[in-house]
C-alpha cells in the first residue's frame, strides 16, 4: 500500500481512452463522492495523466473542491505529501482555495 510520501503510480502513460475507462469504472462502483473520484485518480495515475483526468471530471461537472468527513479537500491531502506538488498543478487556477 502506498504511504503518505509515495502515492501509488502505474509505470505506463495513460491514453485518453484509458482515463475515460477508469472514470467510468469508478462511477460504476456505486455512489461515490467527488472527493473519492479525485483521490482514486491521484492514487493511481502519474501527474500528467492525473491532470487530464481532472479535466474529464471538470467536463462532467464534478465538484473539485469536495471534502471528506474531516472537511479536507483532496488538494489539502495532496499538499501534505512529499511528492504531491506535481499533482497540485492539476488544480485549475480558476477554482477558489480555502
């Protein structure tokens, strides 16, 4: 299992079809919060692929500032990780931060 400084990452690049399939699979798993959808991508993708995944979520109308039960956004959690900076660039600059 990946620890807080090392997110789980697949070695190969994801094409758009694979990113869309991942998104559809996450939705098919049942009612998932937007927080969970974003976190799943963070844990399974490289930064460039994650950035494209965020675009998919944005286009589908998902709330990128959704919070978990502790009131944290995924971005708050990513910022705590040593290698999270590359993933934070996926946050659209037009979105408000806390």
